[in-house]
C-alpha cells in the first residue's frame, strides 16, 4: 500500500523513467504512473534492460539481488500494456543485464546476458514457443573470480561482449567472451581470460561509465574520488589502452554513481554520493556545479534524459528528483564581480547595504558614506560616489530600510533618505539620542526604530525626528545591545541581545514604557538571534521564527493571556548558522566560508564562497523572490553576485511528490488517530535525531511536522492522548534516546490536519545510583508513561542502557521539574518496557532473554521469567482479564508465545515457533479482531532480518508465510485497527495483513 525504501534501480528511456522503489518497479511517463507486474520474492529492484526497439513489441528485463523478471510491453489505443511472462532466479548476486541483437534472434525469441558478482556470465534465450521458458546457451566465467561490486556490459553480440567490472580491492577488471581457454566444446560452461587489470582506487569501486567516442572512462569509489581515465580502443578489448588522467574530490562520503552527459556538444560527468550531493565535472576535471539534492539522504543512482537535459537521481528514501540542466552548463559560469575600489588607496568599504535593486551604499574605513549603481550590463563599470554633506564622526552601525539609511556612532544617529528621482541623499535627522556608543539600530517599521548602546540603554523611537516613545530596560550584561527586534503589536515587543537571550516586553498600562515579562536564555547559544520573523498572530498567541548561530530555526510562541514566551518547535537546516528568512521557502546563512541559500522545496540552491568569519554582507530578492543578489566584503574589496535561484532547478516532477522520511534508521513508531479522522497519523523517530509527524492518506504519506529536540539517536517514544475537542486533538509526546535525554512535547492536530508542536521540556537523566553530580550519560532504551487520575500528573518509566529502570513523576503545570521516585537495577540492558494498565504492572524485557514484571513503584518483583537464551528484541502483549499473552522474538531466531496468569503469576501456557526465520526476530505484533470473544481468533505477525513475514494463529498454532518486506534492517512493526502492518527500519512499508 505504501512503501518508502531504497531506490536502487533507475533507467531513462524513450518509454519513460523506470524506478525501482524497493521490490516495486514503477514507470513514470508523460501519460501516467504505472506499477509494473513484478513479483519478487526476496529482493529489491536494482536494474533494468530493454530489448531492441525495432521489433513490434519490446521486452523489459528487471533484476534484484538474485531474481530477474521478463515483462512484455505492448501499445494499443494509445495505452501501454505490461504483462509478466517469466520469472527466474540465479545462485549469485546479479550485477548487470543486457539484451543482445544476435543474428539468429527471431521475432519472438530474445537473447540476453546476466552478469553476477563472482564474474560469471549467463547467456540466456527466452523462447515463448517452448513453454515460455529461458534456456541457458552458455555459462561463461573469467579466470579472475574476485567479488565484483559493479559491472558495465558493452556490446551487441555475445561473441564480442566486453565485461568491465570493479572489485573490492579497487581494481578495474576487463574481460570479453571472444577467445575461450581450453574447454569441452560440448559443455555450456566456458572460461575466458582476463584482458586487463588496473589498480584504480583505494576502496570498493561502486560505478563505472565510459564514452568511447569521447575516449573517456570514469570510475567512483569508497575513497570519495571520481577518477577520469583515457580509453583508447580501435579493435577488440585485448588491444584497448586505459590510462589514468586525474582524480576529482568533491564529495565527503562514498561516491555511489556516475553518468556521462553530452550537452551542447560538450562532455560532462555527474557523480552522486552518500553525502546527498550531486557534482557535475567538466571533461577537464573542473567542478562546475555542486548541489545537495536529496534532503540529506544518500544518492544511489543517477540517470540523464538527453532530450529534456534533465539529470535524475534516486535515494535511500525512494525519492526521484530531477534537475534541469538546460542552458545551465553551456552558459558561462556566473562568478562574483569585484567592484571598483574607492578613490583613496588607503580607504575601503567596511560595511554595506542594498538600498534598492540597483543602489548599494557603503560605509568606508574613513567613516564616509559612498554609493554605487549595479548594472546587469557587463560593459558597465561601477563607480563609488561620495554622499555629500555627510556628517563626520566614527560610525559603528549601518542599516537600511525602504530607502532610509541609518548610521550611528557614539551617542549620535544620522538618517538619510535616498531620492530615486534625483539620486540625492536627503538628510532627515542628525543628533544625539543615546548615552553610550550605539551598537544596534533596528527598523521595526517605516517610522519606528529601536536603538541600543553598549551601556544597556535602549529606546523605542518614532518618526524621522526620532521622538522618544519608550524606554526599555535591558540586562546589565557585558554586551547588552540588541541583535534582533520585532514589534508584535502595540503592546508586545520581542528582543534578542548579544548575550544570547530572547526577551518579551509588554507595554505598561500606566505609561508607555515596556516592562520585561519573560526570557529565554541562550536560545541560539551565546551569539544571539540574527532575526525574528512574525508568522501569525491572533487574539491569544503570536508565532515567531528565529534564526541564529546554529543549524536550527527556532519557533517561538507568545501567549498574550499571561505574557509568556516559550520555544514551541525547532527545525534543522543544512547551514552552520542562519542569517535571514526572506520568504517562506528560502533561508539564507553560512557554512564555513560560504553563503548558502537553502529552500525547503528544492534543498540547497546556492553555495557562494565569500571568505570566512566576516559580517559585511547584504542581500536583495527581486523578480518575485526568484532573483537573489548578494554583496559582500572580502579582503577589503566589494564583490557582487546575482543569479536566479530557480532557473536551473526543476524538482517538481509530474506525478512524483518527494517524501521527507528519515534519512537514517527509524527506531520507533507510534500510531495516533485524530478526532474525525479515519486514517492514522504516524509518530516516528530514529538515528537522524528527528521526530516526524506523518499523515497516512490512502496510498500516500504527507509529512506534517518535525521535532528536533534530541541531540542524539531517538530510541523510543510514547504518545498519550491529553484532550480533544471539536477543533483539535492533543497528545503529550515523551521520547528518549542517546545522551540520557528525555524530551517532552505537546502535539495538536486540528480539523484541517495542521499540526502544532510545543516543546515542553528536556531532561538529562543521570544514573540514579551514582552521585547526583555524576556526568555519566547512558543511552535511554525505552519509555512508557501512565496518566494519573489527576489529569496533569504522570508517572514516567524509563529504561537505561546501564540496567536501571527508573520511575519519575512529572506534572504538566511544572514541565521543567522531573522527580525521581524509585529505581531498580536489573543488571542487564533493558530493551523494552510496557505498562499493563488493568493490573498496574510494568513489564521489562532484557538482553539476556529475561522478562520482569514489577509493581507500579518498582519496589516488588512479581515475575522473573527466562523466555529466550539471548536478547529479546521485540515483544508485544495482550491482556485478557487476568491472562497476559506475551509474544516475543529475539536474537536466537525464535518466536515464543507465553500466557501468564497475573492473579498467581504462574505460566499457564508456552509455545515455541522454531524455524520460521533464519535471522534475529525484530518485529512482531498481536492482532485481535474488534469486539472479539474468548472463542475468537488471536493472530500474530512476525518479521526478522530475513524480511519474511509470517502469520500465526495463536489458538491453533498454525502458521503460514504471507509475504516479504523490502525494509532492510527491520526495527519493528505495528498493526492498526484495519489490520494494516507498518514495518519500519531503513524505510517504511505499509501493507495489509489480511
């Protein structure tokens, strides 16, 4: 029903774009999206091959790890029809496949080859007249049998076929099926000599591509390099010469794929890596374009549409993303333009701002104000002109808003207005308003300004005459001045200072001065907020976005009823720090010495090298927020850059919506159902430290929100319904993971499916048996939460990797406080805990195969039972009156069903299901049909690392295999009321259990 899994297969053809989403093969064309009739038993689709297009019908071959399928493709009445005609299996991993155009091939019979990872080649013929079967014509082997990780097949006939492969030792191997060594002529097995062996890389070779016309061969590897080779081939491959040219390093992780592009008569090379970047290189090895494409997910495959000039990529999350290269690589690379210097050789621009799309003003090292006009005409030479009658004093601040230029220094403020008609700078104000050296001037609106100095003196001024409207008392800190300001309404003012604090002020009812009401200390660390952006405001709340010197955006909630300020949410961004959010989609900031423009819709749009550590830059958006202009100072010179953000990007591929699932393992998943919704929402978290809220709608997923509270892996979470009304449903979300971190948040989903998240508190739980000052941080493995009869009081049970099971009490009214009531050490790492509601007991499973049952205080151990000989990886329970049904799976590959009488703590039944799985069991669930009676069925579903799915009738103990999941490294599963199974791990798959 829903599958988010590795997309290893990608093929661009005139028929459309073929993508392997897990075990599903999908054809995307201009007409429709078609899921091909494939029935792989155990593998993921890894590659495709088309037969010749000159025939009346075509065959499509697709293959997984060791399975392959033939699909007949015909067209009639303007529609494509696909029929599965053959399934086959090999004993070895399939690396590549290719159809051949041998002379004796008939209209119906098709010949093709499959190459496997131990350098074996299967030469096969499909004949529909012979029971639609495939016949082995020859089994070819190379004299070298090293394990191969990638193969490129070249040729149209079998006796001239070349096999170019890369092995685990970084060697490039070439052989061909032309001159076999001595062998039995009657045997179908033949051996061919190795033609060429080259030491290519310091690691596994993951991809190979070549263009004989361009005499270019390219390889990629674990060593993060893209290596260019010159290939000379006049006859067969025995005389071919392959010589190294150069190695290119633009990736920070394994380079998994490469394609050669022909655009405008020029040759380019595109490479994709696990670092989520696509690099495009010229034939001389110059990096001409680098762009992050898959939202942080590893890129597995690249494909190029020659007609449309679109480069496609697939990733570990199943996304198919296209980048339009039309015109991008043929035109000159846009480089920053160095503007002319000032007239005086010892004078330079030390700060600058855009006045409008064409005018830039610069404050010089001699405290003079200059301006220059920027032109798109390359022949235009800019000149810096001095602003006449500019007052002479030492300036510390330059700010611009709607043609008004503010410059400030010691006590003094000067305002000028640029006249677009006369190009004059008219002075509006010049005078003293402060006590110390002014460090900040903030434009709150066209005629309201906030000014602060190094003494902590802060004023709210109005009109161009700078009348004092209000005094604002700041912290008495070493650097108290303001870095960001937002006037939310006439009553509320939000300030961020240089010490890193964010402060909410409310206007006094008795006078116009603003009084401090609430403070968040070190919201973005110790550097302060760079900006505030008002997102929404109503009679009760205001929602504000803030950015600073960290890789997060913080979302603030201002409550007017009690004048409180809190962090409601945070959002991770691929920047070292954030400077501005000029639109809903666009974020600007820095990564080391690069200015970065990041888009929520299109990922990274721009990385502009500007020099590191400076603050002298400004930007301007125009042409409907699509044209970005940047000016910055580097080594005492001014540089200007301008380019369209979206003209080289086309990520919105028709009928394909990119998902934003976890880019690393998902460790835990919970289902919640909002009021008046039939389909559930998914709460998930994993190794990417993110909690995601995703809505399930028929056969699609829509991400609604993210939580970035955790600084390490999230291992477990629980969601408790808190309250519901006609407008929304609310849950409290408790999550634990690495660095001993417990995070508590509040999630609300309204009738329009909009999610609101508030981070209530974050706690670091130290070992209770150690000193209270201990800094030992253990990974927290599991959590369960019990709501007391009092609605706002909760018992929180947390299992730590150090063996401690701890009981805490938490109150919603005082979220920052967490009180330890009791703890017990089970001497083993607990893997899971579950609360038994009707008996008030806690069930604990451990790494040594034992389960414990404690009372609610953890003071009494009711049961200690050995279920498995090794760790219990997964456990599910069902309570039927006084009977506790326990289904467990572990490292010993066994599934055990245990019935425990909770009245006398005796085991009443034990059953072991052996041989269902051949790997550790990580996922299982008990399903009881709604309104079941004692005589009704009780079903169980299980899955292991072998990815096989079994259904067990726990009453009759009969079982059957019901399917296979594409999710690698399965971490667990859940079932909903509709008997749908949710498997999670390296991806997500939802399928019916019926």
